[in-house]
């Protein structure tokens, strides 16, 4: 057995996903998975930092949050190992994505910022930690995102038909996997997944999310608002492309509402329309880029929104499944991917796909932060 741990907190910034994965040349098997909610104070600090302007941000706030998130990630890893009954000495390495604070692949020059000090994680766990996965790809001319598609390709490529893997997190992204004999992998962020839905239900219902899409299900579709949203320039951009809450946020939505004079309509109708927006921006991209797609495999938190899943199914002729069908829990996919990326880094193998990120070439991803409590980890 060769154990690796993957850690990530996504766009919603609600919890840290931790996966213990057994990775060898012949298998990638999830051993244990654990979600550790952020302490309320840390989550509040993250939300303030993400929504703050550059002028209001202090170096002290930035540095403190980097340390606090590192502490939280270290605890998430040790909690996972305790539940699994695994000693730290049995783990080859941790792959920590950290918490994205700002992702700006189109700025000049481009950059992406993730917090969660890997030195703290390595010291707390006694396990060598791989972190800072995005910036080497950006240095090589890429977007630094998405990074999970190579793992999708390893796990879900079919021999004789085309499939798409769709991760519905705060931002939705699609990985287009042609059959093994046909073409490169293409993947990119399609636009909002859960982020606008979560924002709107919190704003009007005081809830963190719309469970099963039950609130949205009672609303009416607003065609004018949907049309305005669908004509946002981002959706017409060719890949490679990636985005985040820096773009799709409350300001973006409020602007669309003003343009369509929809600021006084029932809030539930906006929620219904946002479900349609997420579904259509996913399915239209798949139909345009991979018209022979036979199966759409869903993963991520959006799988728990049954109304969103139903809306996606209505908008496409492809069969709808989830990664659970392939014995990969839908909530664990991204954490498993960063365990896999840690294995790639310790083995000296590239982690990016230039056809996905737009990088000039394949590169190794992540810096290595060794713990003085451990010897050099062995690579599977």
C-alpha cells in the first residue's frame, strides 16, 4: 500500500475535504474520506477576505489567515488519519490545494492565490506536504486551472464512447474525455455552479444552500433574466479558460437584475432562473464541444441538488450518472485528485495537461515541504 492524503476547500469555503487514497501503478483506491467544517471564525474571515477590496486588505489579515487555514488543514489531515486508523509514518505525502482567495489567470501578469501554510501542515502531521499546485502551470503560460481533469481522464475515460465529467462546485467545470482512440482531453470552467444559488438563498432565506433545490423548484423561470445572463461574454470565450467568485458573484448578479428590471420580482423566481443558468451553461458547452457525448458523469456538491440534476438531464440527450457509479464518491473526487497530484509530484511526473490549461508544456506541479519528523517519502 502507498497512502497519499488529498486536502482541498472549494469555492464555497464551507469545509475541508480530506481523502486517504491508496495509489500504486495498478490502482487508485479511496480508503477513507472526511469533511471537516471550518470553524465559524475562520470561514467568516475567508468570506471577508474574498469580498474585500485590495485597498481594505492588510498584510496582517492576509498572513494571519494563511496561518489559520494551515492549522485547519493540518487538523483535517490528522482527523482523517485518526478515523482511518493510519499512522502518519504510513503516508507518503499530503497534497494540499489550500483555499483559493483570488484567481486571476487573465490579468497582466496572471496570478492565483491559495492560502493554507504548508509548513504548518507538514509540521502538524509529520508528513511531507505538497502545495502551491497552480503557480508552476501559470509560470508555463497556463491558466493554473482546472487541475483535476488529468485525474478525471485517469479514472473515467471509456474505451469506446465519449464522456464528460462535470464537477459542480461553486464554479462548474467540465472535462471532455474522448474515447481512448480519439483526440485530446479538453476541460475548462463553464461558469457558475452553486455559487450564485448559495448566495441568493442565503440573501433571501438565511440558508447556506437550497437543499435539493426545493426552493428553486417552486419558482418560475424568468426568460429575460436568463437571456441576459447567458449573453455574458465569459460564456462565449474559447477554452482554455477558468473563473471564480472574483467574476461570478453578487455584484455580477445584481447588474444582470438591474439590466432586466428584475430587482422587484419574487426572489424564488430568480433562484429558479439561476438553476437553469447553471444547467444550460454546462450542457450547451458539452453539446458544442462534444456532440457525440454519450454519458455525463457528475460530481461535486451540486450532485446533492436534485432539482439542478433534473434540469441538467432535461437539457441533454446524454445519460446522466455520477462518479459514485464508478465507486468514486461524488464529494471526494477533488480531494482524491490532490492526493493523486501529490503522488505525481513525489514521483517526479508532470501534473498538468497543456491541452486543458493552455500551458506551453507539461510541468511538475507543487512545492515540496518536508517535515523534519519524517524521512523522505517513497513514491509509488
